[in-house]
C-alpha cells in the first residue's frame, strides 16, 4: 500500500461499515462510496456506535474517538475514489454489479492500485476479467461482524500477482486481522466447508434423523461448535445459504453440493431465519434469540 494510506470502500452496508470502522481505528484514512443516502447515514451511525463501544470497553482511548471518526469520509460516486491507494468493494452480491463497479474503478484509479472484493461466493477471476489489471485484483473476504471476527480469507485469482497478495495480506495484518491465503475456487474455503455442513444438517432434519434442537445439540456439545448448524443457518439467512449451495453446485458441477429440498421450500415460504422471525427456530420480534417455546420446533 502506498505511503498515503488512503483506503476506498465501496458500499456502507453491514460489511462496508465494519471494514471502515476497523480501518479507521487502525489509523487508515477511509473514503466510503455509497450510492444510497440513507444507507450512508446508517453506515455512519454504525461506525460511530462501533467506535463508541470500543471506547466504553476500554479498547480505544476516549481521546482517540473523534480522530478516528474524522478519518472516515463519504462520497456518492466512484470517481471520488480516484486518489485511493487501495480499494475494497463491499457492494451487494451480484456478479453484474461487481463487474460494472470494477470496470469503472479500473478506469478511475491509478494503475498501481489494488482492487479487492469482499464477495462471499463470486469468482474473483471473473471479476478480474472486467478490468485491465487482473494482476492487481484479489479477494479480501472479511467476516461479520468485522470488528469482532479475526479472519480475512485472501483469495488469489488466476492472475493475481505475488506483490498484490503480499500488499493485501499486509493491509489485513495492519487492521489487526489474521490473513489466510486461499485460491479462487467456488466457495473458497469458508463456504465450501461450512455450507455443506449446514445443508447436511438440513437433510438430517428433513429425513427425520433428529429434531432441529437435537441436531444442533450434537454439534454444540459433541463437536464444541459455538452454535449449531441450524441456528447458524437462521443467523446467516436461509436465502444466502441456498444461494451459496447453488454457487457450489454450479461451480463444481458436482451433485454432492445439491441444495436440500427442505432448504429450498423454506426459502420459498419466506422462512429465512432470524430476519423474518421464522427459520429452523422461531424468534420473537425484535429479540434475536430462539424463543423457549419455539426452539427446536421445525416450522416449515
Ligand atoms: N453480510 C455478511 O455476513 C457478509 C459476510 C462476508 C461477506 N459478505 C459480502 O460482502 C458484500 C456486501 O455485503 P453486505 O452484507 O454488506 O451488503 P449490504 O446490502 O448490507 O450493503 C451493500 C451496500 O452497497 C451499496 N451499493 C449498492 N450499489 C452500489 C454501488 N454501485 N456503489 C456503491 N455502493 C453501492 C448499497 O446501497 C448497500 O448499502 C457482499 O458481496 C457479501 O456477499 C457479506
């Protein structure tokens, strides 16, 4: 990363705001490009309360608060990212949109600038093909919530250079994260391992092997997982899980990634998990904890 240390982040949603917060706390100047004014405002509030939480917990000196917040600026067009030294894209998970954003960034940004994507499942190699700098395109996959999660999965695409990988790893480390190198195959490592486990837990439920509560208990108490796969699916969103299984199935061309029909049926019914109040478990409105009566009861 060049000495100026200016990071542009595209999108100020769940991930963009979290990445911006962590970068600003690490002393990096951040420009967030957000097309939706309301989302920009929500992102700003999220960053402010995130930094305040750090102060309240004693992790950030109170005197640093305003200096950190002053490092984050907002813009509404990609043109304004022209003087960035490094770009992390965290726009919605749509391949066409990401390719469009990368093509424009490629035109606007200096030739030495690395353009990274926070995509969870789109091929970094296909995103790179929309630019004229494939050696400087890379995946930088942060996890939610960004301030709390230690991992950044760094995805090398077909033409990513060693210099690009090293600079991206250095940025992740500077942000206090642990960088893990992976290669560009569908689902990378995180979703390739996690999602089939969730999918298999859904098959086990569909086939009546055990109740939802029992399946999660086996994985929590027997495998020491912090939460069961079905509760985790509810947290992630069943629509996101289904989409990722489809990406794995299409990308690998292997029937072992077939999405469970029950998962598809629940998505069709709008039972997406915590965000809709119904998934494998039920959730009382505004309190994102499984309800005592609903926990373990399969609702679809
Ligand atoms: N949410 C997660 O748990 C998670 C975890 C890891 C990776 N990801 C990935 O991170 C990316 C972002 O996810 P998210 O959950 O933050 O999404 P989000 O919907 O919360 O935020 C996306 C933001 O991008 C903005 N946007 C849309 N088009 C834009 C454009 N052309 N230029 C600038 N901003 C634009 C939207 O207004 C929105 O505020 C996705 O690729 C997703 O797969 C998400």
